[in-house]
């Protein structure tokens, strides 16, 4: 599985107020961070987290640098859905963007992947 490669224009469009400190940006609905891990290492870690205890995601779909996960249990506001997209800046440097389902934003905790 090969992540999407980005050029300078793609990177600038990801970060409207392009400042290097914006490369690591955490919001309520999404998180964006950089890593020097390979795409396969990132995906392996996502799969590992997806299978853990409370955050067990039985439905994990991978395709072209994206991973989509749907939670097992129905909560007050529906099932937790998480979409992870991996962007390749260079073969040794990636930007990972994690988004949560909009319906459950008010009650979902932060989702952070530590590689």
C-alpha cells in the first residue's frame, strides 16, 4: 500500500496559514502530525490501536494510504468512525491526518497515535 505523494502546492493547500508550527495541529475534529516512520509502520500501528480494548474497531479498511475504521458498539450518537490519511512528503517523512466522525465530536475523546 503506497501513500499519496505530495508536492509543495499540495502541502500549502493542506495548511492555509502555512507556518511550520502548523505542521502539528490538533483540533476537536482532527489531528495532524508528522512522522519519520515508514507508511507500513504507521499502518501497522493504526491496526494495533484499532484492535485494542475499548477502541476495538472490527471494520478496518485500507486503500491507497487511507485507513477507515468503524467502531463495534453503538453509542449515544452512533458508532465511532475514524478516517486516517497518510501523505508522503519524502520517502522518509510523512504527514498523518486523523479525523473523527462529525456526529460524535461532542463526546469523543482525543485519538492520538504514538508511533
